[in-house]
C-alpha cells in the first residue's frame, strides 16, 4: 500500500517544531552522516529534505551542527565499529553545547541489541530510531525539543510505503530513485531482511512521477534503487515487473540515463536482459553479485542459483550487449569454504572478466544463520585468499581499460576534479578525466580515450 496520509501527520510536527527551533537556536544547522549502501544515501537525502523543511540549514561540518544524525549500516562489523567511534567523538561537543540533539538511525539502530547498547553506554544520544520509522524524524525532534525523555523507536508497524517525504538531493546531475524497499531472500550471511523488512514495491505511477520530476530538475543519470530491484512489482495491484518498469521510464522524454542496483542473479531474466539491450536510455552496465564461484558455497549462502546459471546469464548479457560493463560483489571465506572452492571463485572471475569487483572478507552478523556455521579458516588465511583475489582481478581490470584506449565514448560530465579537470562517466559508469570548461557539467559530450595515468584520460572530440 502506498500512503501519503502517513507523512501528512509529520507535516504537523514540522510546523510545530519551526518556532521552537528558532527560539532555541536562532538559525539551526543540521549535519547528516551516512554510512553504508546507496539505500542509506537515499534515506539521508530524505532526512535532509525533512530537516530543511523544519528550518535547519544543512552543513557538512559536525562541529557547527545543532542536530547531528548518524545513519548507520549493519552489513559488516567494521562499519558498526566506525559508527560507535563516531558517536564517541560527539560526547565532547555535547558537553560544550548542551542543546545539541544527537540521533542514530539506520540498520544498526533497527537492531534491539544495538539500541540497548546505546541506551546503556552512550547516555548522551537523544534519539535512536530504525529503518521503519525514517519518516518520523520531525516528530522525534519535536518531542525531544518539547522536553520528552530519550527516544528509542524500533517498531515495525508501518509496512506501507510512505510517499510524499521531502527530498534534498546531494547532487544535481545524478540522483537515486528508490523503487522498492526490503528483501525476501534471506541469504544466510545477510542482516538486511531482518533490519529492512519484507519486500515492498512502490506503485509505478509514483516512480514515473518522481523520475519525470528528476528529469525536469536537470538530473541526467537516474539510478533505480532497491535491495533486489529485479524482483520489483511483486505484491502490487498492477501487472508490472522490473523489465516493464524500465520500459516505462525509458519512454519518459528527455536526454538522460537509467541505471539500477542491486540485482539478484535468480531474478535476472532473459526478458530483463533483452529489455536492457532494447532501451536506449538504459545503461549497458550490470552489477550482478555472484558472491562465490562454488555451487556448494552458493547453496550454503541460500543464493538460489549455481555457478553455471550465473555464467549462462553473463554469456547472454554479453551476447545481447557487446562491451557491457560488468561489476559484482564477492565474499571471501564464507564459513566452511575450502581453498579449492575459493579457487572456483578465482576461475569464475577469470572467465567473466569483470570491469571491477567489490570484495569482502566474510563478516559474521549476529542473528543470521551464518553466524552459527562452523568456520575453520583463520582470519589470517582468509586475508591471504583475499589478496590472491585482488591480484587475480587487477590485471583483468587493467586490460579492459587498455582496450578502451583510442576509442570514442559519449560521457556525462559530472563534476570538477581536484586538479580542475572534468570528471565524466561513460554509459558503463567508468570515470574519465579531461580538460574542458566547467560549463559542460551536466551535459553529455563525446570524448576519445587518450591515455591511462592514475585513471582514464581523454580529450573532447
Ligand atoms: S538479496 Fe541477499 S544479500 Fe541482497 S539484501 Fe537480500 S538477503 Fe541481503
């Protein structure tokens, strides 16, 4: 169910908070710190939209902020440790300025164990709220300003999609467009289904409306976002799947690109690959996490595909879209994985020839099935495997870059680099740098790759 009424309640809190904020702070400032994936980046854009509507000026400088929010990630232990470290640094700021409000949200905050730890060990944190209550930020701030005690809210009662939340996008050239929330897959290593809930898709009309608004505002690169975008449409009262949604967005007039992430191989259909190949605005780029090259490990991960199915998908994608950019996620050292099985991951990488990989050593997450799986390989040994994987991928990535030399590409100029050069992206999301006027930012131009020197260098043609 899509619901505008849910956020209407928050509009009341936004209006009630404005005079309070003005009285206490004069011109209040808010700083939003984001950890983790693009879904969190997108959620933070909504936090900033709500904060701006309340009268806060958004700042990147935590030292000058009156409201500080940590939007957290629970996918890996390392990310959690960084969050606790960051929360710790705010203690001094709050000691000096008592009326700072400190809030923690996101996937960590959705977990009871984390909420309890913050309650006990970080008494200067004012508000802790999980992923199901993102839209209630104005209410929490208003209540805290009005003298309420510390607020802890993890309830999962809102299962509808909350429409109508304001958004303040970080970039003007490219933007995130959430199309679904949650995940039903329960990969055995993953905490996401426990902290983000079950899959819910937005109605296509809402997505098209937002995509049109993005295009009208000058955005030229739209990334459709979801934990498992290619299972889009399940449970909706309309007959649509992800391929159908792509075609609808592709039909919106204007000069812009469409990307999407993340896809699951089990839902990556031939229809989807054909649609990608037929839609001119859909980038020929596929981020398709394979996680392991061993069918036995994939089964233990509950991934619902095997090595050969994955390789067949890649073969089809390459046949339909020659030159397609391929990227993936890989886990090294899943519990029970043997060195021989890890070598199957290496051989899959060599066979597919990915442009780049997001590589991770397995990080056990409490509450997931993999947490209790026997794991006989030491961290040091996994570290060696990890390095071997990097050494396998590195020359492949470089060779694919070499193949781009001398070729022409249409690129989108996205921003200025530190040295004043324009940073632009190909259809395959590969960054190139070239000299050109700043006024080109936000435009598509044609370039030719002229060299490789700490990245691809190009000239305008
Ligand atoms: S598909 Fe698997 S890895 Fe991705 S969010 Fe869902 S459970 Fe996690």
